[in-house]
């Protein structure tokens, strides 16, 4: 089921990431070249807040130690490192995610 995460006007700017609370979790929303993706916000290395990172080369860079996360697949460099990715859609000015 899709639930409202934010208003479209709250989305991160071009090639930026941002974190949003949702249902007791925090979601990292990334805008890569205008394409919006949502994934789990907590870095699997030491728990860094991915939504506070920058985007480099299409990846969200963890602000703590620099692991690079692909917001479309939820994968980072180290083999097996993968966070949940959530389907996103925008409807009537609302950003909806399926968690
Ligand atoms: S906590 Fe993310 S790279 Fe270390």
C-alpha cells in the first residue's frame, strides 16, 4: 500500500538527497537527474544517515565514511550490502511510497 511521504514541493533538488520520517522509519529520497527514488535511510556500515549525504555519480554518498549507495537498487560497493528500496509515485502533488 502506498502512503504519503511528503509533498512534491518538499522533494530534494536536482542531484540532492533528503531524509523523511515515515511510519516509524526514516526514508532517504534521492533525486538523480530528476529521477526520484526512495530507500532505507540507515547505512549498513555503521548506521550513517544516507539522506544527509550528497549525490556523486548517481550514487548517494554516506556522510559518515563515504560508502556509495545506488538509490535505484539499494546496493553499495561491498558485496552483499543492500538496503531496502521503496517504490515511489507522485500523484496530485503528493509523494507516495510503498513500504
Ligand atoms: S556509516 Fe555509512 S559509510 Fe560508514
